[in-house]
């Protein structure tokens, strides 16, 4: 988090949650993503193996006021633009995002409930959002290439080696390590209990695979220090892999500011939020616990394509609009679109107010980061190397 204001912003959802909670809010509740910054939108495979664009991170999901998601997304556009030397695009991107959010939410106010629920942004619809034809072509090639590599088969080829005739996940410094006997037993107990959270037909499917290997991972910016396991399962032989990721779930950073989750297992809270918000969800998503530690489970990679700041910087305005449209659908699925639409209105007052907030909060974020970096430099805050 000390590396840059952008890294700080990604890891400081709890800080922003506290700041949002002390101000007035609309009381118009949706299933909040909770960490709706622009890199938490991405592509992955639907159960039908089509690529869809949607929100992708739900560690902080909880019912809460809709504008908290909007403010987190809008501010992320400003911080990201500044991080890539594109500060002049910050406000145009924010306005494009908010306009798309407002326009799409208005559409959902008159759409049928099922039409809203079934709405999905497939890859071709995403690509049409980009106004530069040459960039659209390059993006299509990049997405096609990445989606074919980021599968269980691709992970088998890149992340394993053959040991005594069986595939084994390769270690990678501190990022990926094998477990001692006690921790391996813990992980396997949790995995066994995960099976119960799947529907019966998916239990049957999972039973066709057997566990081959398990390692501990370090992932993300805000997830460092959490237990994350990568499991390799095998079907009909060494060339029939399934990689699952089991990630620790803790209380949402919003729970201290609104009502606590009704779910006693925070993995279930994450999975329920994911299913409510996303238009299509991984068939292997489930939850579990072992030794009072909660987890959720999902496929690893599964054609997931995550954007990065440098790649989207040239088309930040278009990408921002695509994110705003997806967020509007998520809020229409889980909240009262008519009430939210009536509140934000048809003019630009909502857009202008949210943009003003985003610019101001990006400045506060930069000051917070500077204080953290100074504390690390002075030795007041312990830190390790930026891996």
C-alpha cells in the first residue's frame, strides 16, 4: 500500500468505508459490491463458456447505500488517471461513468424484473463500447489470446511440474509454497466441507475429480495476510485438471457501519453477494470453514481477464462508461431502481456532485498515502519489501 497512492487506494477500502459512513446517505439500499474500483471489473467465463464483463470482487459485499459503490468507483477513476499520468482524463472519465450509470439505471426502471436479471454484458457488447476502432481490434486479439491461456489447462502447463509421475504445483518464492502437515490437514478439512454447499448435481461433478496438490498463495493488495489456497484436482488423468482457489473471508469493512451480515459464515456472505450482483457466476462457487476460519471457493483463472491501468489508460473514458453501465445493472438487480433513478434524476446534478466528491477524495487519498509512506520510512509502521 505504501508503493503509490493507487496501491494505497486499492488496499484502503476500510478507510473509505469509515469516511463514507460518517456522512449523510440516501438510505437507498442495494447489495453493495463494497470495493467497486475500476480494476475490480473484468471478464471471465460464464457456465456456458461465453466471456462476460462484470464486477469480479465481493470480499466486502453487504447491503448498504447505493452511492457508496458509486463514490468508490468514481474516485478510483481519478486516482488511476493520476497514477498513469493522465490526470486530464480524470474528470471526463468520471462524467462518462456517471452518465452511463444514470442512463442505464433509467432503462432498468422500465425493464421487466426478468429482463433485468438476465441482462449480461458479453465481450462483443463490451468491445462496442470503445470508440477507437484500432484499439477495439487490438483488444479483441488480446482478450481472445488471454482467455485461451487463463484456464485450468493453461495453469497446468505453466504452474506445475511432474514429480514421480504426477503433476505438482511449483513453488514461487513467498508467493506460492507447499504446506506443512498441520496446515495441509486444515485445508483439506475445509475443502471437504465446501462440497456440501454445492447443489447435488455439482457435487456429482466435483466427485469426478480427486485432489492432487495444494499450496498457499499470496494474492492481491488488500488480501495480503489472508489465507489463500490453490488446489489442483485431476479428472481422468494428468491432462484433465481443475484448479480451485479457496480464499479466507472475514467480516466486510462495512459491517461496523451498517447492520452486520445475516450470514454466520463470511464465505457464504461473499458467495451470496456474488450471485446477487453478477449476471452469471462460476458453477464451482461455494463456501466452507475449518478451525473457525471462513473461506469461499471458486475456480482459479477460468478465462478471467483482469484489466491493468497502463492498458486501459488510452481508453479510460470508454472503459469508465462500461463500468458505470455494469454497476447500474448490479444495483437494479438488488435494489429499487425506480427510487434510485428518481433520486439521481435526469440532469447532470448527480454526475457533477459525484465528480466533485471523487476529485476531492482522490486528494485526501494522496495525503493519506503520503502519511503512510512517511511512517514506513521513519520506521513507525513495520513493512516488508514490495514483492
